[in-house]
C-alpha cells in the first residue's frame, strides 16, 4: 500500500515515438507535429518525439528529422529521440534532440531480433554515441529492454539486468530506463528489482517503462512507486508496442495513469482534461479504437443525469 502520496510522479510521454512506431497507417508529419505541440502544452517535462533508426526497420517514423525541425519547443520540456547507433545519433543531433535514448535488451535473442546485433555489439556502438556528445549539453539515457522477461527466452535474471545497468553507468549514461517490453512483469518482481537498481541510480535518473499486455501495467507503476521510483513512461491512449517482440501490446495509458495519480493525491502536473481531448481524437487519426479506459468512461467526477423513472419515485 502506498504510504507517501506527497511525492511527484514524473511522466514521460512516449506516444509520438513508441506509440506510433507500430501503427500500420501512415500518420502525416503535420499531424505528428501537431500532436507533439499539443502535448507540450499539457504539463509534460519530457516527450519522446521521434526515432532515428533505419527507415526500413520502422517506416512509420521515417520523418523524424522533419518532426523535430517542425515542433514548437516549449521551455522546460526535454524532447527525446531514440537512437540505435552513431549514425542515428548524428541524425538526432542535427535535428536538435535534447536527449538521446539508446536501447539494448537484457535478452540476447531479443537484441538480435530488435537491433540485428549482439548485446556486445550494442555496447560498442553505444561507446561511439557517448563520444559523439561529449562536451555538449545533450543528455544520454540508456534503456534495458526486456528487463522483466523476454518473449523468446522467458525469465531474465535480475543480476543480468544489474550488470547491464552498471555497464551503462560506466559508459557515462546520465539516465537509465528499465523496460517491460512485452508486459511480463508482476508487482513483486518490479518492487524487488527497482529497490536494487535504486542502490545504483538516483530516483531522478531512473525511468520505468511498462506495457499493459497482461493488464498489470498500473499495478506495476504502484509497485515501483512504493519502491522509490518516481519517473515513468506512458503513451496517450495506451498506444504502442514493439514491432520485434511478439505480443507486445500498448504501453500504459497516459491519461489512465494521470487519473490514478489524481485520485490518489500524487502530483504529476499534467492537465487531464487536455489529455482526454487529445486521446478522444486519436481513433479518427489512426482508424481504430484505443485501449485507454478513462477516455471512454470519463473521470470519477463525471456524473450522469438521474434517470427520469428514478427521479419520479
């Protein structure tokens, strides 16, 4: 049970990147820019705005240069780009990304499927990226994908994850993300791993990235929060999933998470009514319904008229 509601929970919005990367329909560049601009006004301090991977691998985000160049940047908002290697980092730097997010899987098999290289190869590539930003103000975040389980290898040993975290820190990464790439985590597992990682990484530099594949996304957020984590990825409408991980349905839903925090008295600084308006427009943009719940049901404060037959009793 959460014992301290006074802390702030920081949400990084990832729908423009992780949310859209798996969508089969092409979202026009102007619509991506408009979405990011509106999210920038909702109270987020961090938005993952694009991805500089190969356009052949993730065609849905092949316009990330134009997106980064076209957005209206708001003071205090960090605009993050996912990069796989030095070439991607150079493209992101040219587009003026504020922070680079690098990803390597704890699972060797998933890393081969996702990045077409071994974990050892990823570490070598990351070293080149670190050197490319040395002496600049650009931030570096490194993600441990499949940190809580792999759809190919199954359970991931916690010591394996901790070893990767140590390697990231030795490389000079400023922040660390633990990603539940296919929603295999459970609250007990999350609490145990987060407590161990927080012995190495301050809470302000640790992000948790949960998927709701098996319905435990928000439960895992509360478990991580109880363990001391304060920063979480989430995606508007519950959009998202990994193209290279079978069964990876959407991320935890941003507006559902904000509603949870609002109801529990946990401060986020995010404007929920604006999020709901944006989320309710997504089905028309993408051509399908989304898994988010609060956009459908409304907040608990949304009351309905008393039925006439009740009023007359």
